[in-house]
C-alpha cells in the first residue's frame, strides 16, 4: 500500500479514536443533549398541534408535562419492580446461601473447587450495600433527567427558529438537512411506538407465565420486563435471567429454572425477533449486527443511557446518509435490507 493511501487511513483511525474519547469524556454534557434531541423528535407533533390552539409557551409547558408524566411512569415501574426484588432478596438471603452451598458441594464432587468469596457476598450486609449503590445510581438518573428536560424545554422553543435560519442561510443544503431531520423524527416515533407495543406484550407475557408458575414476584417481573425491553439486547437479558434466578431460589429446582429460562427466551425471541421486525417493516430497518454493535458501543461510552440511545443514534445517522447522494450507499449497506 502506497504512502498516499496509508496517510489518510491513519488520519481516519486517529480521528475516530479521538472522537470516541471526546464522546466518553463529554458524557455529562452530550448525553443529556442527545436524549433531549430524541425526546424533542418524539413530542414535536404534540407541540405543533397544541400551538394551533394556544400560545407557543403554553403549548410547550403542556408538552413538557406530558413528557414528564411518561418518563416518570416508566421510571416508577423500574424502581417499583427492582425495589420488590431487593426486599425479597433481603428476606430470603438464607435460600441463596443454601443454593450456593449445594452448588459448591456439587462442583467439588466433580473436582471443581470454588472460592468462598461468593458466600461472603450472599449476606444481608452485602445486599444492603447493593441497595445503597442502586439508590445512588437512581439519584444520578434523576439529576440526568432534570438536565435533559431543561434542554428539551429550550429546544422546543427554538425548533422553528433554527429551521428558518437553516433555510435562509444554507438554502438547498438546509432544506435537505431539515428533510433528513423530519424523516429521522418520523422513524424515531415509529421505533418507539413499536417498542412500546412489543414491551407491553412482553411484560404481560412474562407476568402471565410467572404468575401461572406461582412465582412470588410475578407482577414485578412483568413490570421489569416491560421497562427494560426498551434497551435492546441488554434489557431483555436481565429480564430473562431474573425470573430464572428467582425460580431456582424459590423452588430449589434446576429443571424448573431451565424451563423458565427457555420460556423467557421464547417470549423475547417471539416479540423481539419475529413480531417487531414485521411490524416496524422498512421504516426503521437496521442491520441486526449494527444494532448489537451500537448497543454495546454506546453502553461502553455512556453506560445504561448509551445502551438506550445507541439504536436511535444509528437510525439518525443512516437517515441523514440517505439524504446525500455520496453517502446513500452507506445507508443501503447497513440497512439490513436489499436495495430497491
């Protein structure tokens, strides 16, 4: 490879590394902005409809109230579900210690010796520390939500102004960018609508199955499955492992735990891999490989918020690429569908 080709390649790699590092270091600023833009795209049609009937400021306040109620409801489900799980853990520490002792005895009988660190972790004090850490993370999420809502409030007031400036100063390029943003917002709404329906189906299915099985926390598991299903791959994984783990603790049966694990995976596969792609269709089609990569990449950069926002970021980038003649091939390559 000649030097004329190596130099641009090295510059591109160095730029990607620097941008990735900058995104990670600027998480406290950029993550709320990214979520604010995502929320603005979702609620903008409501803002427009309200502005047709009342002053813009009043419409913005009502839009924010609806947004806060929706976010609070989703957050409350997560907190409510996991609080029941933690309380059950604290009340049944002895069961987990007995399970660990049984598993250790089985493994040692087959020549596999386990360390005692896990048994020290399965006690009340360790679980209390875990609940305190969760409470600290919850406080951080509340602060994150407040900052995001401030950005949403300011952004809703400036959407029309920025759009007018883009058209006035950038001409056709501004119109192209606005068209891409409009299409991206429509895809966001389709994505979240499908996600909400699939999450509801998943939550009801998990609740119905665990209640039929006789698990004590069936309703909590259903609420957790509904809320976590908004985070692709990672959320369903947690929602699948929790009922399996608690089935083993409650009934002490490895066979029943395996049955629950298989059933949870069947539910997640049926809703996430069979129904959802057919409902969403071509509107938000993204390569499954790219979806998985985006979830883990943005989770690496921004943690749990990154895992949630990763797929919308990819949808936005592919939609904007589709607006450009020179970059349209990238959108078709990573869309997960054959080019028309």
